[in-house]
C-alpha cells in the first residue's frame, strides 16, 4: 500500500508541476489580439504606403500629399529617436506626440477632409488589423 501512495504522490506532483509550467507560458496565439508593448514604428516603405492610402481615401492634392508625407516622416523619425533613448516611453509623452501629429496633419486638410481623417484613424489605428482578422506585417 505504501508504494502506491508514493507513486500517487509522485504522479500528482508531476501533474501540478506540468500544469504550472504550462500556465506560466506567454500567450503564443497572435490571433487572440494581444500585443505586448507599443506597435512597431513603420519603416520608410510602410510610411509611403500609409500616405498613399490616406491620399486616396481623402482625395488629397499633390501639395497636401507632399506636406503630409513630410509630417509622417518627421513624426516617425521623432518616435524612433525617442524609443532609441528609452524603451519605456511614458504614455503621456506618446499621447502628446500623437496629438501634435494629428494637429499637424489636420492643418493641411480641408474641413471635409478632416472629418474623413478622423474616420480613417478609427479604421486604421493600432490594432485595427487584428480586429479585422488581418495579421500585422512581418518585420525583418
């Protein structure tokens, strides 16, 4: 009887150890929509694509598109420099940068385009790809 109690105790201990190990694993399922940390900063090619999408959505003229492309390039360069200094950028700083970015873009737009820009941001903001079932672009 004593041998079977030791075996049972050993078996229970193994099950508990395996269960605790499995529960301690990070979320490995990207389709569940949980991303750790801020979204990656877009590269130059991705920025061009973003501006082209915005331009076609809002019917920007050439001058507006050029100005907005410059605003996007400057904004993401600033973000990149900021995150190089420290990985843990305070949320308030990020919010301030975002508000300044939005204000700069809107300064180039007409009133009608500003409304379209608000809609565009809601539909193309961080995390929207996962909500629509798309995977974020792979980074090299």
